[in-house]
């Protein structure tokens, strides 16, 4: 074991892991964090806390993560290189670990032009691969990136994201290999709707033996409506939503579409359980956290293992 992370313990046990997501508020109300986190209690092994997602200003990931940790739950703080240079990143990692946060996700972040401050200057001092390497060096060597010794290294379980659907597709496995070489421990993928293409990507992952070097959590997002599906298909970069998904939601009355979306998510989990190299699921129920327990239970992933 590299860390005390609950997520690492579950994955090391051979059980399928389950994580979910909690977007911090666009304000200073701590109850907005704790209410969401309470909905996920006992059904997940870690709660991702997003970091100014879509380049919109929100409560800091680290602060929201501390609120979740104080509830006795297991936050996974996200950190984007868009908003910080390497000094600020390392400083925040030390602060998070001092509060007992031991799991994080390294990301580059959406460009500021997509958010509510398009005039903001992106930092991008290092990218997500370099961030992974930096955190690994802090943990395993006890050194800052500049070479100085850390007085009490942060033992972080290191995660990153992967999008099997981005172009060019043939480079997606190679991109994963770079993150593994840098020292990543687990991967959470983009939302999976094109299961055939995801399985093709996983085939490439397994052929290179990468599934034995990293834990891959398949991204699952339940659709609330056909309108949401159309929006994600046409407006969200990096998303691959086949026409079959749209047609299936169109085929049921509007009031039944949320339940159909949950049914589709559960079916996807059941299918992906059989895919070699999938070690768990990351359920991104966007502002629909109350449905995560239902999905976890219907998919046969409850109760969560004791570790």
C-alpha cells in the first residue's frame, strides 16, 4: 500500500471500486457541499470534488474536500494546472494532506475562454502528466519539484482522467501510457455512452498490459432527459453520444425519461463489469447526486466492501 486512501484499499482488495462527484457551490455556503456529500454516504469509496469545473468560479476544491473529510467521508480533490503554478500546487497539496485528504486527481483543466472569466490568464505552468510526476516525487521521494526535502511528505493516491473518445483515437492508449509512466495510480474516464468504442480502447489498453499497471474506473453519467442527451452530444467537447442513446430516450414519455436514463446507466455498468481491465466505476450524476445510491444498488455494487 502506498497510502491510507480508502480507494486504494478497495482496489487492492480486488473489489470493484465506486466513486462519485460533488461540485462545490458558486458561493460560501458549506451546507451546499455537505448536503450533496451526505447523499453519497455509504454508497461510494471516494467523492470527487471538482476544481472550478468548466472554468467557472466555485468554492475551492481543497476547502470543500476538508468539509467532506470532517464528515468522516473520503474526498478526492481535483486540481487543475490552469489556475496555479507549481509552487501553489505543491503548497495546496501539503495543506490538503495536513487535513487528512489522501487522494487527488491531476488535471489540466478547461480553457478559461469556456467559462465565466474568458479574459482570465491561464497558468498552465505544467500539464497533467508533469503534475502526476511531481506528486509522485513528493510522495515517494519526499522531495519538492525543485529538489528540496519535504518535512513530512504527502502520501497521496494519485489519479488522472482519460478520454477514450477524443481525437485522434489512435493516440488515446499512448496518452494513457504516458500518465502511467509518470506515476498515476488510478484513472477515471470520460462519460461512456459509446460502449463499443470504449471496449475497443480497453482492448488496446489490455494488449499493452496497461490494465496491470493502473486501475481504470469507467465513467458513468445517467441522462435526465433527451434534451440533456442532445445538449451533451452537440455542445460538450470530447463527448461521444451515439444516435441510439437519443432515440431510446425519445421513445419514452418525458416524465419517464429520468428513470430510463438511470436504467441505461445500470445496463452500462453491468456490461462494463465484464470488460477486462475495468476495476470500478466513476458515477457522475451531474446535480443529481440523490440518484447515485439507486444506481449503485441496482447495479449490484452495494453494500460497499469493508476495508
